[in-house]
């Protein structure tokens, strides 16, 4: 089968018709069957066709097998997040004209789309994946599962988690042995607020990453698992902090500042949730220092919002002028990058900073909560629903407090 594909590839490369290639050797029909791999042919015909094409078919077959292994190595490097190796293998893959051969072309394009996703170039990835969907009939079983995996990853990056699950749950784990897709399923369920399912799939992903020594992804899966364990009467805050600190130490060993920043941000949120704004502020400061080189991002703004929020809830002296500058700075960045959600949060913080408490709570109820509902940001939504419950309870408005209590009970 492989030799027929190679004969067709080099015939087309030399711009020969099947008739021209077969002249003096065999019929056009026989050439067609050889290229499709539907007939046997003698070593003599192999020799004559190779000679006419100017190739050594045995060596070319070995090259094709090596190239297929190279594609697998490229995929492995992307799963393992080996940045320098990814680029080296990409160059090696694309320097070889064999990527145009039909048997490997589809896999090459699928892996190229994965590379684009890794670079954050969703548009390019979607263009390639759209073409692959049109040529679905040409894909083998593994490639179809790979396509679903990549489509799921794309939707996760776009924030459409229900659509992501539509693709990811079609994958057969027995036919597709790259069980990394369990991690994307965990992310989708986490963002849809299905904590039990998110925890379950993060466990499956964690087991796979440990077995394959994928230490960077172990950190990612552990993080999702930690977030979704939930808080109950057995919840131990000190144990949670210790586990986060162990993961942060691993990030330092592996030189992964972006993962470290994400963990510090989560830890800051956990302290804030526990009412310890002093420690939360310190962790947000550490996060912002790691993100300082790339301020024009939603991630940076989210942590800046957290930092300012904590500062405004700490009793005692605060640098009011500095906080005002940070709010204005955050608002401007949010405008510049067209981040409407962050812009609303900074408007909310401005009201809190100016001590306009009535307008502050009104803004949370009328702007922040509906925005979080629309975006599906359930964890933040729960925090602000608790804020409004306490606000109405303190004011003696038991009817409104009960409404928010009911919303919180439904989610527990």
C-alpha cells in the first residue's frame, strides 16, 4: 500500500500521466491499481517504475515510515509542552516534501492546526479544521478522533464549553490512546459548573499524565482537581494551601512562570474567599509581578481587579491615590483590549473606592451579576450572590435576601 502511494506521489511530482509512467512497463489500468494498492506486482515492475521515477522505492518507504514517526514526535512534544522541541520538529517536518503524500497529509494538517491552537491563533486553526471536516471521509479512525479532540480544544479556547463537550465526548478512549482529552473535558465541565464530573475527568487526566511522565500537565490536572474538590465540613484550608504551594514549587523546578502565576492567582482567590484579604493581596501582588511583561491581557486585568478588591476590603490605612491610579489604569487597558467584562468590574471598584455603597451594590445587582450569568462564570457569580444576600440581610430586606439565598441553595 505504501509503495503505491509513493509511486503516485513521485509520478505527480514529475508531472507524468499514468500512461506515460506505464509505457513499456505495464498498462494504465495496472498503474492505477498499483497506486491504489489493490493489486500485487512483481519486483521487476517495481524496479522499472523506480528507475523511470528516479527513486529507490525501498529507501523511500523507509523515509516515509521515519516521517510518520516524526509526526508522532511532533505531536508528543506539543502534548508535553516542550517549546524548543516543538519548533525544532515543526521545521524538520515542513522541510520534507513527504508531508504532501496522501497517507500523511491529513495528519500533518491536523497537527498543524494543533500548533496554531498552541500559539493562540484560533482563526488559522479553525480554517484548517474546517477543511479537515470537509475531507472527513479520507480520515482514518485515529484521525477522526484527533479531529474531534482538536475541535473540542478550539471550543474550550473560545469559551463555548457545551460545544466543546459535543466534540470531546465523541472520542473513543480505546481507539484514541492520547487520553489528554480527559483534561479538556474536565475544563469544560468545570466551566459549566459540573463539579463532580470535572473532578472525575481531572482524576482520569491526572492518572494519564502521571503514567506518561507529563509533569507539566500533571500540574494542570492537579489544579482543576483542587478547584473542583469543593468546600464542605471536612475541608481543610491549611491542607489546600500546602497542596497549592507544592504545585507552585513544581512550577519553579520546571521553569513554568505562567502556570505559577495561575496557581498564585487561585491561591489569592481562595484566601479572599476565606475572608483573609491580607494574604490574598500578597498573592495577587506576586501574580501581577509575574504577569507584568504582558499587561494588555484579560488575565492581568482579572488579577489586578482581585488585588484592588482585596485592598479596598482591608481595614486600616490604604494608599488611596495609588488605588485610584490602578483603577484608572485597569479601566484604560480594558478599553484598549475591548474587554467589556473587566471594564465593568473597574467601574464597580471605582464606586467602592469612592465609598458610594448604595450605587456599588446596585451596580453589582444590575450589571455584574447579569454579566457573570451570561458569561457562565459560576464561581464569581456565587461570590457576588453571597455579597448581595448579606447586603439585603443587613438592611433587613428579608424578601430580597431570601431570593439570593434560594439561588445559592439551588447551586449547592
